[in-house]
């Protein structure tokens, strides 16, 4: 009987060891009043522990097969979650693309340049499996991550289940929904009448919203994107939207990128072929490129040098300096504990 | 002392309950009484991962991946009724060529299945919502999901080859056919002499002639030209390979 008692205590101790000191609670992101409500999937409500777990996972290099890189390798906070490279080091050989910003990614109705992925949760499967990114498979990733007891504890506390693909996808998606950027000089001037913008920047803003340039017809408020697909005539072999639709009329079309934090997210275009904002404005001023299916609105603008300078000055008002220094979004100090 | 007895009793009950609960899960296991075995062959011989094959163009190649989803797998009764064996099964022809199913005892004379995933299951799906053991889950699909798009890869056939024609050089070039989209879903049906299935364990034997993929006499694939498709970037090749692959199923 004593032996039975001993075994019983071992069972109880093991059960206690599995319990957690984490306590979860609802988390409400602070968002600008001029943004629509952040869409939250029914099966992934936002909580504090999901956010914490997602933050660890986003910065964990154990995601990659060789332990060399994490999500943050291509999505760097100080670059508004881009990497400053023409195309990512881990870009696909067939479709070498510039790393997109993740600012306000929670509002995107679909992900990827051709819009094939309908949710943030699903998008996370891509980098894990792609041979040129994490070059792993989900089971291998989970095996590596499961060695860290805090992940299992957080997973149980936040989701009530072991760390698996379901948890992995929803935790990182929750963290990424917190990438909210809407506190710029433009926002404060336009929405709250702060009078921060100078004459040059205001002139640029007027050009941006004018019939003459039609910039804002695609880069529309409040996210500076209409989430639609267009070709600017960029010449390369990337199929763009055609990859998803098979329609030759969609070749070269890509989702309109946001212009928020544009100052920090260069190089530009889906293939990073333009290095500076001045090059981008000059490119649009000449009427784009000669690639297929160019949108008819892309025409020469005949902007003077002064007007181009004003436009660039305005674009620099779209930088959210608080966002790129947000302490809640940086790599956790205890990442390797 | 009395308290000690109560604790002992409680722990005894706890351990018995743990033991009983593990028994119960075994009791609920469904008895599989029919197997669908699909043997991969190359010109009549069973395919081996180590073998090097040669196509009509005298190009040498090794098959390193040969997987596909079978779905809506039905057994057909002689009276015209059909019984669903399984919604979805993932066959890895280089590792596991047999799947077990449970069926009521009756007289059957046919089997049919889809190669790929039906459209109503294939799109707008979150694989993480399936149980992890399901072949449609993130972990169970084992890389058979399009991650830049939604939907499943119906069939994967890839490996390494040499197209230089030089004998005995290493197979350094890769080839890969990753095929999957709604228009590429195919159905296959076979009839066989009426037989009683279900009273004991029965095995339905099929073969998959993998030589039909690259070495189909009427339409051989030149690995120098047609060595890669991920479906969307080269849909005609994906369709061609899928049709070749499906034509390889036969009843010996």
C-alpha cells in the first residue's frame, strides 16, 4: 500500500508540475479612432497570453531548420517590419520579392502579393514550410519549440491545449494584429488638426490627393491602400496575380502596398527595383514602366522638380516613429531563458 | 491514521480510473476489415527509392517523392449501392502503400476514388482546425498544402535526374511536379468480380504504374524542358502530369 501511496504522490506531483502560473485576460489593442474596428476571427480572440506567446515565437530562431533566422530576420521593427533589402535573403528563386511591411497587417483582407491567403493565421504556414525561408515542416518546428517549457505553459494557459499548429498560427497572428500604426504627422494634422505640417509638406499632400496625380485613388485612406491589384508596368518575370487566377490579363498585377512608414520601407516595388522615394516618384512621374497590363491611370504626370520634392516631403509625413519604437513589439529580453 | 487510509483509498481509485480510461480508448478503436493496397510499379517492377530509371529520352532519374491524396473512396455493391470507405487518405507510395478501412459485410464488385481533394473541401479551409492526426491537418498533410494560396497539393512527384546522357554521372538536376487545383481533381473507378467483403480481413489490390508519369509511350516527358511545375506557373504541364499519373492506376 505504501508503494501505491508513493506512486499516487508521483502522479499528483507530475500533475502539479504541469500547472501554470500564467493567468490570461482579454487584451484590447489601442487603435486610431479613424481606423475601422480591427477584424478579429471568431476562433482567435485577442488575449494577453496569446500576444506574449506570439511575441516569443516571432523572434525565435528555432523556427528555421538551421536555427539561423526568425520572422524578425525579414521583418525588422525599426524598418516598419521590412528588412531594407532589395529582395529578402530568403526570397523564392522563382518569385524574388521585396519583404512587405507588416504595419496594420491585421486589417488586410488577404495576404501575399497575389492575395491568395485569406488570413494572418494561414499566412504563417508559408514561411515555415518554404524551402527558401524556414526550410522546415511544422512538426519539426513544433518539436524544437516544445523543448522550451514556457511555450508549453503559455500554450496551455492561453489556448488550453499543447503547442501545435493551431496554437502556433494563432499566437503569432495575435502578436501581428498588434502591429498598429496610425500616429504620424499627417494623421495628427489631417484627423486632429495639429498644424504640424509645413508648407512644403502640405503642398505635397495636395498633390497626393489631387485629380492630377490620382495617388490616393489606389493609396486610399486610412491605410493608404485599397487592397486591390494593379500593374504599374514593372518589367520582370513575376506573374503577380496571374499566379493565382491563371488569367494573362492579371500578369504583373500586385496588391497595392500601404504607404504608411514608406520612408522606412525601401527599396520599393514588389521586386525592390527602386531604391529611394525620389526614384519612385520619378518612376510614377514618367508614367510607370512598360510591363504588361499597366493600369490606364498610370500616365506621365509632368510634375516639376519642386512638385516631386513636395510629394516626397509629404510621404515622409507618413512615418509613425512611435510605432517603430514600440517597446511592446521589440524582441523580449528573456528570449533565451 | 484514518486520514492516511482515506488518502490511500483516493489514490487507489485515481490510479484505477487512469487505467480504465486508457482501456476505454482502445475499446473504441474501429476494426478495419478491408485494406486498399496500391503498389507502385515501374514497367511492372515494384518501385524502389534507390533505383535509377530511364525514360524514352534515355534520361536517368530517381523517384524521391510520390504522394497523393485519395478522396471520397467508395466500395460499390452488386445491388448498385455504394459505401463510403473514407473521405480522405494520403498515400505515400514510397513508404506506405496500404490504408485500412471498416466496411459492413456484403457483396461488392467495384471501387472508386478521387485523386486529389474535392472542391468543396479544397478551398477556404484552415488546415489547423482539423485534428492533428487527420491527413488534412497541418501536421498530417505533411507539406501537401499550398502555403501561398489556400488548398491542397493533390499530387507530388519529384526527385533528381541527369539529362546529359553521360553514363554513370550523378543525378544532380532536380525535377518536381507539385500538382493541385480544383480543375485537376480526377476520379478513378474499377470493377472486379463480385466478392464477399467484410466478414474477414480483405485486401483490394491496385497498382500504380509510375512509369506513366514520365515515360508514357504516347507522350513521354522530356526532363530537359518539362522538369518543374507548381501548377499555377505552368498549368498545362501540371494538367499533363496529373493525367499521366492518374492513368497509371490499374487493377492487376
